[in-house]
C-alpha cells in the first residue's frame, strides 16, 4: 500500500474522540487503532500535540462539557422524529451545531499552535446562522410575555436541558480564558447557542402542538 503524507490517526482521546495529529500515516495503522489505550488509567490524558495533563484541568472540564452538550443534542435529534415532514429541516439545523461544537472542542483540546492550523474552526457565518434561525422562529411564535418553564414535548424538554449544559460550558470557557488563550468567537458562539436552544424548544413545542408552560409566581 502506498504510504500517504498527511494526518495520522493518533491516540489523543481529547474531547471524547480520537483526533488527528499532523504526521505521516498509513491507512492500515488507522484500521488497527483501538478505542482503548490504557494511557489514561492514572488520571491523565494527552492534548492534541502530545502534552500530558490531568483530567481535572480546566481545559479538560471545558471541552468535556462540550462533549456532554453534543451528546444531549444527539438526544434532541432522536426526538425530532415526531416532527414528520419538518424533521429533516430541524435535523440539519441540529447537526450543523453539533459539527461546530466538535470544531470548538478540538481547538480547546489543542495547546500546540502548529496543530491548531490544521484543525477546522467555525465558519464565518456560524453566528449569523443561529441569529437568522432565531429571527425566523420568533416571527412565527407568539410574543413571549412571561417566563416559561422547561417542558412540553420530549424534544423541547431535551432542548432545554441542552440549553443549561450550554450555559455551563460557556461559564467554563470564560473561566478557562483566565489561564489560556481561547478564541473569542468560540465563547460568543456558545452564548448565542444557548439562546438558540431556548427558541428551538419553543418552536418544537409549537410544531408539536404543545403550549409554553408559564411560571406561576404564587398560589
């Protein structure tokens, strides 16, 4: 088999997935790679680039929470099956966000500038897409005059859980910025994404015939 120049399938399980390192590789090496490496058995893991760090470091906590958020969005996608004809449209919206979260996570998992150059980032219109979605959905929803409680349909309830995880991820990235360089666009994206998830939950409830549950201030 011809030896190819490019990326080697590494054993860096940062961000919950094997990532690529900028080395020569052979296809058979990638096929033989195992998901378990035993290198993290003592509470350390490798960042992209090879540095060994504690699994309790703020960087790990931040991109681990992005992994949690991405997993919750997977649950949201499963429940989009209830939408019928609208399913594919909303699946595409959610999948786009999942890809963006993976890209952000790969950057947080990398402290080596030379590797960062090879990692995908956010597209120039990533924020615009979220804002455009929200503007469209809100134009189709009743005006929000009261605080609402998470709930309604399963899809919307899970979107609300994803929203709270997104807020936690944003707080952890803001905290991480005190120690390491973090791209400003990534923190802004998460801030906008939590709003997007809130509006998505309302839109899903509307499509599924569920009314917003409002906060009752007293008996």
